[in-house]
C-alpha cells in the first residue's frame, strides 16, 4: 500500500488527522501488519472450539 492509498483509507474512515499524523501512522503500518500476521495464524481444525469443547452432562 502506498501513502496515497493509506491517506485515502484514513480520510474515508472519518478520522480527521493532519498530514504529519498520517505519515506517522503510515510509518508504523508495516509493523502493525506483521504483528497481525503473527497473532492470527491459520488454526488447524482440531483447535476449533466446537471440536475441543466437551459439555459436562449432569
């Protein structure tokens, strides 16, 4: 994503930011994307809550 696309998305979101604020966010954007990729890896089917959860029957 280039700076122009990023600026368009920020403006479209309704945030009223200065050009300096947009530049600061744009500089941090790649680090944020890397964090999201590390934090949300694809999970195997065995990790699905419906497979792991066993209801207690009384």
